[in-house]
C-alpha cells in the first residue's frame, strides 16, 4: 500500500543543488518517488522506498540524470559520454531526447537486453556495445574522455548531489508520516546511492535534529568487493555465477572504500553478502510481498525477474531479520532501485560493436558522427 509519494522531486529540492534551477526545470521529466508499506516481517515494520515505478524513465536513475543533464544545457550542442549496465543508459537516452543533449553510451553485451529500443532510437544518442570487462570499459571511457575532450556523466559530484535528494525526500516523508526508520537497506554496486543519502543527512543535521538510520548494504555472492574491503565474510566467488548484472562493480578505488567505511561507522551499519542459494530461496517471497504492495516486478522472457537489484535489498532485509540483525520492533526502509521498468518491446541493436582493443577508435567514430553537421 502506498503511504507517501512526491512528484517533481528534483525541482522541489533544487535549492539544495548547485545546478541552475532554471536548467533543472528544462531538464525535468517529473522525477518521482514513493513509499509503500509491507506487512510486518517477524515483528519488524517494513517500508519500501520505490525509486523506479513512478519515474518517466522507469528507472531509479531519473533524479541523477535530471541533475547531470541540466549542468550541460548552457552549452551549445552539448555532448557527453557515459557507461552503463542498463538503467543509466535508458535514463540518459530519455533525458537526451527531451533536451537535445547528445550522448555516446558504452555498455557490455550482457546489458543489451536491458536497453529499451524506443529510447535508443533518437538521433541524439549513439550506443556502443563493448565486449570487455567492466574494468576495461571504464578504462576506455576515461581514455576517450581525455583524448576527445568530452565529459563523462554522471560526474562524481553529480552522484553525491543527485543521491542526497533522498535525504530531503525522506525528511519530509518522515514528518508527514510521523515516524522515522531504524535501518536503511540497499543493494550495492558502486555504493553512490547510500553515500549520497548519508551525505544529505549530514547536510540536514547541520541545522536541525534528525535520526541517523543504521545502514545495511547488500551485495551478491559473486560480486562483493565492499564486503571484502570492509573485512566481512564472503565465499570465494571465482566459480559462483552472477545473478544480477547491474550489481557489477568488481573493483573499488581507495576513496570509495574509505567513504563506505566512514558511512558504516557513522551509522553503526554494515555490509553483507547474500549467497546465491539464500537469495534464490527468498526471491519468491520477496516478489510476492512487493507485488501485493503495488510495486512492479517485471519478468523477463523466461519468467524470472528482469532485474534483481531491488529484490536483493528486500531479500537481504528478510535474511537480516531471520538472522536477528534487524530486531523485532525496529523499522526498516528497503530501497527498491531496479526491476520496475516494463520489459523493452522490439529488438534493440547497438549502433556500434567494439572489442577491448578497438573500442577507443569506435567511440571516436560515434562522437564524430554526433558532432557532424545535422546530427542531433
């Protein structure tokens, strides 16, 4: 059951952002968010922060992309680069079509099924499928940005600012609902969502009192770098299949590890890995709970969930309740970050295909096409 919702989230809190409010207004696609209530789980009160279902792009990246795109709208014929496992690509394509921004988006082959053909159609966007590891694609992106003098979105500052809006959204939700949450649970890849949220909490707490929920980060068994970096226990994952490709980040830089360690200390939180066996055991229950509460869980062609990131948050919460980490009487807010977008119709084909050794040349060709007279 929906208990709280907002439309135009980014425009509503634009005064807390460094981007020009008028440019945010031009970029906006009515970025939304809502909270739904689940039945109590083992005497734990559970709510879901649904960041996907109500957004125009069908993804939780809408808030972030609105801000990131707005920063470039002062430029004449702005052009950017991006890398994505699906959600960022779809969101950026939607905002590019809306504003006239041009973008070249890199993605791995595994993400092809996540790209919506209707969003890939506008002539303002070129998609490059790169058959390489996540680490190699990031290296290609950085090299192309430098040699072609094209910025990468979202920038680290955009990640912090776009995600801190969650703190203001939840501040107002808590005021209206008359309660707060003891736990903030999210499945993680790079961790920018919770890092930005807790940065926003710190900002709010400079001028008013506000509780700090304990953070519980959830990672899948095959991709758990934060768990390892923070000294948690995880099984050797060399032969463990990845269940959710959007939770892809295998390697972390020292700054991300430092910031996550500080976040856990600040909130008295932790990061845990969920084994594939345990996740799959809990998945049917998680799907049923979400659907009964009105949260979309989109199936893929084989009937399994098309994206499992949001399901990992809920399954990790259910496991933490059964393990006694989240205790009876406490209230948990479960962040649903992906899986609500409708399955793409039609057949998506990337504009370009590249291998690790020729990717920079292919990206340069895609950029040249968008820079040519008449493009976009």
